[in-house]
C-alpha cells in the first residue's frame, strides 16, 4: 500500500490484495456470526438455556459482532439501491478509514 504522503493512488496489485483480504474477512465474519447466533438460538429453543442465559448469550453476541450493517437494518422488500442509499446517508464517525486496508 503506498504511503498516503507519497501518493493518493493505489496500484492494481494493491487493490487486488485488498479485495482478496476483504472477501476473506467478510466471508469468515458471516460464517462465524451465523454459527454464533444459530448456536445460542438453537440451544434456547431446545430448552438447553434459561431465559437469563439466552439473554446473556445475546448480549455477548451483540458486543462481539455489533450490527451486521452498522446503523442500517435491511428488509426483504428493500432494494439494493435503497440499502446502499441508507448506508451512504447514515451519520459517519470521525474515525472512518478512508483508504482501503491492504496487507495487515
């Protein structure tokens, strides 16, 4: 990744590396989130957790994963364009990383 003081441009290789890492991170996060949520919801449905234990597992899940799309909730009837518009229009924290993360 070029030093931002040196250049505002990324090479094709920089962005290809970033994309590969982004897909890996998104895929792994989705897999882990789904498994985590499925585990505690299933355990509660089967009577293996008390309501208090289920609530604690849910708090742990929320602390661990936060919102899937921070600040936005999707619905089955929402178009992709509407979801992206809502993402683009949500309040942004001052610490948003502007450049792609490459080669952590």
